[in-house]
């Protein structure tokens, strides 16, 4: 319960009171004949009384009617250029099982802006905004639970607000409800122009910033984007996010890992001046620079001093298997020839022929000389070869050669044969 009391002069009416509203009086001392007119705060509606009351009866001054009450009611039609929509019974908790609808209407050449300042709903309660004058219009937004302050923009001069509370909700709903301020704003078919950003530039998907237009932000070399790079113009002609910014890059990107190695990092965020050292695993050798350093550049941002190195398998020269005993003796002559030639040099065709056939020719000449020597010792004639000129013994036949008296007497004569 709540009680209110006050003292007032005899012969006058007491001072009126209205919660969540105001009043104006024709005489601030409230003598007989004074009239008072009441108004409610935005979002509230006068109930249970008249908007104007009068102080009557000089013998016993009193108001002719009780003061009205200002209450936040469920549903209503609001046609002012600005106003407030409150949850039923605000600031007390709303009741369960309610279905309220408010219609907001501004000038036809304007559109509605909604400023949702308080939103604390139960998990089974729903607040819906429609971009039009009925529940078949496109939904601007639908919310439940608690949320911070935000704004919505309609595309037309009419908005419909619907609130539905859970009929099965519990009795504990202290300070639950919502407060929505609305006003008319200039009507436009495009989103507002987006500004440029320092150290960057923007591109647009189309010249006019109609709904669906996408604006993309880019940063100059040496800077990186902080925030979202894409902003879209929504149906309510608002942008999808906040303006990004371009921040200067003060570190190098992670150079990565080299296969078959481990690395030693001086700083995990790779600021200017930091180093990364690569150490190959056992059995691998480094190809490239083993230590990378992050250097600052005037243009383009920090960069590593060299490319990422590689770890390649380590190679060894194999030993030749020893030849077998038989192969060693069968290939003695070829080994002797191979030793006479520098390693890794290919013999030309003439050198190969000389190396192979020269020993054969020497052996043949030696055998021929031995044969001639033994032929002389045995008295046999040497090998006769044809002569170029006429010879005085050409007429001797084989049979007449054995009738030679010189041969029969046993005398031996030597004949010189020119070859």
C-alpha cells in the first residue's frame, strides 16, 4: 500500500497530485473556483478520472472529482512527431500473458527512428518491430532477454510494435520491461555518406548508397585494418557496423616453420628487431640463411631479412666394394690403362685404340723375330716376299732347286734379300 498526506489552508482545496504526470492550476492557493488540468508523462495515459477538476463548496471546499491516474497501458495509437512507448505498468513489472500492439505514425514525408533505451524481458517474452502499419510488414527486429541501448530506422512513416509476454511465466519479474523513444527523421532512400579513414581508402559496390550497397575499406602499405572492412547499407538505411581504422604495422608476420627443423624465436609476436633461428634435425643440412631478422621499412611495413631456409638431407660419397681375386688379375691390364688416364676424363677413340692394340702389335713383332732367328739356325730359307723388280732367280722352279749342287755338297751360302 501507499499513503500520501498534506496540510492545506481552511477554506481552500488541497493541492492535487498525479503520479507520472503534471498539472496546471488557475490559482496556486487553490481557493473555491480553482480549476486544475492534468497531463501525463510521455508513454503514460490518463485513466480513472477527468483531465480537468474544480474546487467547489465554500462551506466544505473539495474537488468535484478525484485526480486521474497516469498509467503505461498495453497498446495504443501514437501520432505525435515524437513520443515514448513503455511496457505495461512501467516501471513496475508487466503482467504475464499480455499481447500488446502500438501503432506509431509520423508525417508521410518522414520516417520513424526508434531509440530502445531499456530492454529487460523474460526468456519467454518477445518484442517485435514491423516496418509498416500492420503485422504483415517486414520485421525490423525481434528481441528477447536483456540488451543494451540501440537504435532502429524504419524505411517509412509507420512502425508497428508488438509485445507478447509468456502466459506461464513465474511471479518474480521485478523491474522487467522496456522503454522506447521514437521520433520522426528526414526520409531518405540512401544510407548516410561514410567518411574516409586515415592511412586508407574506400570503394563502393555502386555509386548510390542504396540499401544493399557494400562499402569496402582498404589500408595503405605498412598499415593493417582494425575492425570490419565491409559495411552494408541495410533496409532501414543504416550501416551494418562501425567505421574501421588503419593502424600502423609494427611487427612481421610469422615466417612459418621449415620442414625437418626446429626454430628459436626471440619474441612470439615478431616485433621489429626480433629474430628467428632455424636449426636442422640430425641428418639434414641448412640451405639458405639460418637466422631471419625483422627489419622496419619506411614503405610497405616490416619485412624479414631473407627467405625461409630449407633443411635438405645430408649426402656422403660411398666407398667402392673391393673386386674379387679373379677379377683383379683378369683386369690388370685395363686397370693399368685406367691409372694412366686422369680420373673422370673420357678417352678419345684414337687413345683407346692405341692403348688396346699397341701391346698386341709388340707381341706379334716379337714372335716374328723369334721365328726368323730359329729359321736361320736350322738352315731353312727365310720368309720370301715378292720383290718389286726382276730377280736373276726367278726362272728356278721348285724341282730344279733341289738339283742345286751347292745345296747337295752341304755348303751353306747366305743370300741377302731386300724387302
